[in-house]
C-alpha cells in the first residue's frame, strides 16, 4: 500500500479536490482497508483457535464437574503484526482450513463470472 501511495502522489491531479486532498483520501482509504482487514483476519484466527480448543460435545456435560479446560497454550499465541500462530502446526492447519472454506465459493464465483461474460459477449467465444 505504501507503493500505491507513492505512485499516486507522483501522478497529476485528476479531480477538483487537487492536492493535498486526493492523496489524503487515498491514504485514508488504504489505512481503513488495512485496519478492517486486520480485524477480520484476527477474528477469524481467534475463532479458529477457540474451535480447536473447544471440548468435544460429549465432554460438555462432564465439564460441569471437572475444572474448565485451560486457556490456549502459549504456543498458540498470535504474532502481533503478522497474525501468524507461533505454533507451525497450528498455522498450517489454519491455512488448510481457510483454503478448504474458500475454495468452493471462489470456484463458483469465477464460474458464474465466466458464464455471465459468455452470455453478455457471445462473440468473444467465436473463433476468429
């Protein structure tokens, strides 16, 4: 995003806002996107960690008599900046689970996009 900001600052103005409002709007939008993306990724990772550490369904009844399960191990801590798990196995499991969760919607999206393009521009499918 820093490269985008520098490249955008090098371009001439293209709106009535001019300088410094145009670069400020771009930087603000990029920072807001980074912050929202960071929070979403952090929430997904913490939910994954909670799901991994959740007791099995049969153990929920017995958990009333036993002390609650300990908190997440220190090896499951998130790196503050990159949000990677300190435990490499846990990180690999998270990445694998996220891939599986997003694969089908992504394939459906691209398939629907290709179908819409074929319907909207049937001449693009014809051989020249």
